[in-house]
């Protein structure tokens, strides 16, 4: 059996006739069996359209889609071994938990005894044992989310799809639910495609992240690859709060950013380049301690970290420092020295 769970081969999608613009532009990607891939990007980038094409809810305009090595491009949603967890959960309000979970098995004619056994096993896997007779309206948002996941799991799909599954939850519950989804995916060895616009969510749950921009794949890789080594200004900005600066690359790979020098994190031609600098890459010290002098113009306390804005010859620089550090106590208006760590600094492309 192939180790590829999902494969897209030059898939395009447009709505309407051939004069309509493409919303997905000839994309290629693979999702390995037993892994979780997140489709990440802003609204309108095409990520949900891609998910719906995997599910069979949309038909590609061209290209091929394979699931577990089988070409499913022309198969309908009911003919694919795929389950989807929707943003709204889409629970039946008049059915109790076990009826919601077992619905897909019931309508496909599975024997009653097997339906109950599989539904209870799916509920147990998401921590809902004993909730059989509750109605959706009697459950919290997180519990409703678990019901939706159990309903998808009970069908024993080759692929599970999640469309913005945590967007209706508060921040603390989002964090705990994303950990539960990731733990469940790893424990059961599920092949998952997951859509979100939240980069922190993508970093937390993914084996692979595919960043989409205007219907194209801007970059794909592991969370660390995309965060530490973005290849474009768009990816650098979307995967965190990187600031872009104009720099100059030398033939030896050294890159000058005003009075600062860093080593390029990938091969670049000598000449003007754009440099992405993450706020945690800056080191703050007393005046003269670094090659770049500045003045502290803003300081915001956020508990474990402090956000600083420093006026420099390069413009205002956004910096994040550990609140426990000595950098935290400097008053607004104080002079500071800035240096750069190698980590968190990336050459993203040639300067325009």
C-alpha cells in the first residue's frame, strides 16, 4: 500500500465558465499516511476549496486527486472514504449524542449492534463516554466539537478533514482542543487535512504546513522550516510578526542590514535583498552594546514577555523580550543597543 494518503496533481478550480478566474492554480502536494497537514492562509486564498475538493464536495476543473493511491477525482463525496468536521459542527439538534455519532452508520445500513458498539468506541476515544443521551443544546462548545469528531471517526475514514474546527471556541478552549485533536490523530494514526487561518494553531498541530496565497502554494514544509526559513515576504509575514528590511548580500553569503551583519540562511545572489526579522531575534542591551543604537519609544507588559518598540536608523523596530530579563525594566525614552541573533533572521527574496 502506498504511504501517500492524499495527492494533488496539477489541480485547478474555477467557478463558472472558462472566462471565470481560477481560484486554485495548478497545485501539487502530498500528505503522507498517518500525518496531519494544515492548509494555512488568509480568507479567500483557496484553502477551503482545496479541502472541499478532497471531500468530493467540489469537482476540480482540471488535474487529478488521489486518496490512498486511488484516483478519486470523478467520485462523489459518498464514494470516498473521507469524513469531514465542519466549522459549525453541523450536529442534529433533535438527536442525542449517540444518535448524532452513529448517524452515518445508520443511514448506510450497518447492523444495529455494530452501530452501537462503534459509536460508543468513537465516543470513548474523544472522552464522551456516558454522554449518550445528552442533546447538543445541553453540551458546551468543546463537547459539541468532540461529538463532531466522534461522528467523523466512527466511519473509520481513510482521511479526516477539519474545516476551521476551533474558530467558534474561546482562546483557552481552542488551545486544549487543538492538543486533543493532535493527540487523537497521532494515537490513531489518522491521515488529516486541516484548514485554519491561525498560524499558532497550525504550528501546534501540524506535521506539514502548506501556506496558500491567492490560490497558489506559497511554501510547504514542516512548521519549523516555515517559521525559521520563510522563502517569501508573504510567508514571513503570515507565519508570525516578522518585519521586512532592505539589505545587501555579499558573495560570501554575509548580509548587511545597516550597521548589522548576518549570515544568509540560504543561497542568495550578491546584491539587494529583503530580510525578514522576527521580534524575538533582537537582543537588547545598554547603549553601545550592539551595532545598532536606538531609543525605546514604547513598552508593553504582557506577562511572560514584554513588547518593545525601538526607534533606530532603520526605522521603528518591534522587539519581544522575556519579562524576567533585565531588558524589561528600561523606561520609555532610554537609549539602548541592538544586536541580532542568527535565529529568526531570513533572507526572503531579492529586493524590488
